[in-house]
C-alpha cells in the first residue's frame, strides 16, 4: 500500500468516527479527516 493509500484510509476512518455520536474535545474529527483526504489527493504533487 502506498503512502497515498494510507492517507486515504486514515481519512475514511476519521470521517466514519466523526459520524458517530462520540464527544471529542478540541479538534474536529471531520476536519482532520478532510485534511488527510486532501493530503492524499495532493500527495503526487507534493512528491
């Protein structure tokens, strides 16, 4: 699995956790998941 795939996998896990009714303090899991998805999408440009 490539690093791009790992970023997408982390994004999916974070977005699924954000959809659950779990109270988190501080950073939003949905925002963090979106950031990882964007990082996975932009990875070929960055490297």
